[in-house]
C-alpha cells in the first residue's frame, strides 16, 4: 500500500512538472536581458518619476560605395560599431579581423549589421575604405565603413556611442584611438561595450547579439 501511494505521488509530481513546462514556463523567454546603458531618471510634470535611456543621435556619413548612410539604414536591426583608421598598424588590424569574425558569424542575417567609422577622414577616402572593406570580406549591405566630417565622426564617438571619454573638438590636433566596440539595439540604445582586440570578449559579443535578438523576437511574439 505504501508503494502505491509513493507511485501516485510521483505521478502527480510528474504531471505538475509537465503542466508547468508546457503551460506556465515560457520556453521562448531569453535566459537573461542585456543592460541598457545611459539610464536617465527624471520627475515628470505630474510629479511621478520616469525613466528614459540614452539613444544614438541621427547621423549621415558616406560609405565605401559612395552611398549616404543614416540611422534609417539600421531600422529593424541591431548593430555593432567601432572607430578605426586604415593606416593603423597597431590595434586596428586586430579589431577589423575580430569584427570580420563576428560579421561572418551573422552573415546574411538582416537583423544584424556592422558600422565602422574612420577617425582619419583626410586619408581614408571612399576608395581607401572600399579596398579595406574588400580586404576584410565585408558585405556592403551588412558591414559599412564610413567617412565624413571629422567633427561629426568624433562627436558621435564621444557623445552618442560613449566610446571615448577624452575631451576634444574634432579639430586638426584631436585624435581618437579606441579599441572598444559598442552593441546598439533596434531602439538605438547601447546594450554593451567590448574590447575589440580581445577574442574572449568577441565571443561574448556574439552570444550577446543572439541574446538581444532573442529579446526582440520574444517581445514581437508576445
């Protein structure tokens, strides 16, 4: 008789686990959510506390195919961004090789893009960027190398992507040399920073891109 009750108890536990797994537990929910950087808490007009987040400002640059690139080109996509220059012989070749590895992982995925800005627009002409992009097997629809006005490039690095904390005005004597990448979500918010010369952090970046996509897919299917 005792064994009979034990078997009944185990059967009920198994049934409960089954019900939870299929009717309560959400299998599609991401295992974790990435942080959102640049939280801003303020008091609204009705006296309540509201929260907003830092977002990427609008931009307009020219890519390796002489086409204008703006925020609209990234609508519906998450993207990874960095700042480099083609004549760099220290960290930039490593950064671009690591970015190539990440781009290859998500090749053909229209929800994932890459945006590399030159910090030396005087030397990095459209033609130079094109040759550099070919060297790194970049699909121009997915990985864009851009140039533009130096003040605009430096301003967005510091004020939008928060990739450089040094003060500067984008003038002739100003120079940015950072190995950091930023991951941007579909709502133009920063979701992560990564060391572009560290292969371990690049592995984490690839995992975080998948997590971020899962977050959006979950929201879209709710």
